[in-house]
């Protein structure tokens, strides 16, 4: 049975771009570059042993916002995460364009 969400308020420095990120308990990626880190099996549990950086590879529009697909650069695990209001919208659009072009073979 899946574990329930564990809210953790943690500040961190993005290991991809160096941005200082102030966590709010739901923060799971850098708002500047949108990269994440593979630390959880279930949200907030910090049980993943991988620790690889997770690249934002796809964006999907959902009612009320966007979600970002992250793929681990070490183990290829994939997880969807909600985009946050403070996320760089130009980065969201760039990822959406790149993933659309990839799907179209461009």
C-alpha cells in the first residue's frame, strides 16, 4: 500500500543551477530551472537511495495549471509534479516546446 504524503519544509540549493530555494513543504523542484532531485519513493519520505538529478522532460496542461514530468538522469525513474506559481513560466514553455518537437520527430 502506498505511503501517505509527508510534508517537509526544507530549503535547498539547486544542484543544477545553484538557485537558493525556499521550501514550503510542497516544494519538489527548483523554480528557476525546474530540475529536481530523486530523493523520494513516496512524496516526502526521502526513501529513494538514488539521489540523481531529475530532468524536466515534459509539461502537461491540467485544469488549474501545469504538471512537469521529471526523469532521473541516473536510474530513469519518472515522476509527475505540479508546477508552482513561482516557477519560471518561460522554462515551462521551453520544456513543452522541446517535448512536443521530440514527439513530432523534429
